[in-house]
């Protein structure tokens, strides 16, 4: 399946952009934009952004001055379908959703024919209610959980064989986390159940499981250990070690909204140790935030462990996710550096370093580094990532030592080459700064 954006009017008529996997695409006059229109005066610098997960395509206007239009109607958001026309100023793009069908010709050699995706009927795995879904072939086999059942299963996860469920620890966008007990040896474990947001193929599920198996190979004292993973009644589950403490965000909330700098240094230096190990193994986390750092014990003997390594990427890239990065809340996006918003499928270690800086800043100050409110929308958040400078830590919390603040602020540089080169380098600088206080 693929989505193609074809320029059918304007100064760049004839250009086309093709997507065959989950990606983002920004349009505007800025050089940061994927489709840069410097001479179309009706476009804003950062005009609109699309998230594409073939066959889905989601559009969000970024607070542009002159607006974004779909089929002649001004919109703030829109789910685009085959044949829709997107316009801003003089430029018009047409959306084309296609599937590649392999057909054997007279020579017996398969040929590729572009066709529109097939609409097939798929039944909910849980309740059996039928629904329509787009597929690459009319005979495709897809699995699907309807929205009502997704909500029920998030609140009341199904038991997993060989584990006794004790209680639900939390619910998130992808599913639920529950505390359980292994029947074999009685140890406490955490089980995360993952609910595909869209109808998915067996191939997608297998790809996701392979990627999780690779990520599970990361064994480090500051990374939550995976125990096993599998599927049960069509729902993916991951079993990990159970950390009895709480995530860093909840810990800060318990302290009145922020932590003192000694606590933050302890948590972040361990997070950086985990990242240094993972980066040398070729892994990038892509979703570092307070909620993904689990903290056990009491200060100064905190043990911090990074969780969900590679999970967000694998979930989205394997096709289990709907269009969520720009289609959902701004919370995770607020921690992304400019290059990750521009091209989030090619994320590299410097993006993790930026996210660590954002996380440390939030834990220290209880506020966001870019001076956006807790209820800021996607448009405001994306524009701030590209255009707003950070608010110095000293302005928020004057008692944080300047050398420690400088370590975190260096991580938050918008330009990659101005950040710390590696997580190990940042950790060493942080420990030096803390020892000099």
C-alpha cells in the first residue's frame, strides 16, 4: 500500500511524493519543510503537516495565516482519502492511495499494477461485529478490534496464559499494563497488552514480534528487562520485570510537581547510562519522557530504569498504529527535536539526547522548556519546536547550579551539532558538574 501526493497546480506542478510506510510530511515556506514553497506568499513558514500510514493520511493545519483547504473547504484537521485535493495558496496536491498487485503475465514473470486498495469486511476479534477496512488485496486476511472493545480491553485486560493477574497498573494509548504473578515460579511481572488501532495483516504482526524480539535483547541494569512476548486471542502481550516504584513523572507529582536537582541528576545519569549502552548496540529509544523512566528505592539510592525501548517505533512502523503522531495529543511530540518531527522514521541518537534534556528540564522545573502550556495543541507545539527558544532553567528555578543547568540546556539545542555528541559524553559532563557543586 502506498500514498502519493501529486502536485497538480502551482509553481511545482508535476512533482510527487510517495510514501509506503509511516511518515510525516511538512509543507510551508521554511527550509525545514519537506515541501518548501518559498515563492508562494500565501503559505506560512510552517503551514501544515501530514501524517501518513498507508492507506491512512491525516492532515493538520499548523495555525497558518491563510488556511489549508481540502476540496475547497478550509479545515484545521482532516482524514484524507483517495482523490482528495489539498490546497494552500496557488499550490494544489492530489492524494492518491494505491496498492501494488502482483499479476503474472504471459511470461510467468510477476508484474506490478497500481490499483486502488480493496475494501474488505473484517470482524472484531472480541465481539465479532463486522467492519470495513482497506486492504492491498480483496482476499487479504486482517485482524481487528473495534473501538468499543479496545476501550473495554484497556480497562479490563484479558488474562494471559501462565500468569495470574493481580491488578491493572495503568492504561495508555496502545493498551494496558497489569501486575501479574508467574504461575511457574511466583515472581511478580508486568504485562503490557497492545491493541492494534487499525485492521492489521498477519505479516504486520509477525514483523512487530520480530522487532520486539530484537529490542528485548538489550540487557542492562538501567533498562527494564523483557521476559517474553506473544499473542493471545489476537492481542499482543509483552512480559517484563516488575519495578515496584513509580515512573519519574509520578514521583515529581508526588513531590509537588518537581524534584530537586540532586534527585534529577541521579535519575538522568542512569538514564544516560542506559542510552549509551543501547546506542552502541544500534538502538534508539525515540520516546524518552518521565513516564518511560521507572524509579525504584529511596534517594540517594534511586535505581532508574528505562522502559518501552523501541516499542513505540515498532508499533507504528509495523502498521499496528493508526495515524497518531499528529492526530493525537501533543504530549509526546513536545519532547521531539525538530529533526524528529521532520523525519521521525530516521531518528538517530541525538534525538534521544534532546528528549533526555526535555525530561530533565520538566523534572527540575515542572514546566516545559519551550514555554508552552500543558494544554498546548499540536499546532502550537510544532511551531514552538521549530521557532521558539527554550526558557533558561535559571529563570524557572534559580537554585539549580548553573553548571548542571548548562548540561541540560546543551542537550536542548535545536541544531544537532550543538548538542552533546553522545549519551556517554553528556553523562560524564553531568557527573562532573554535580561533583563540583
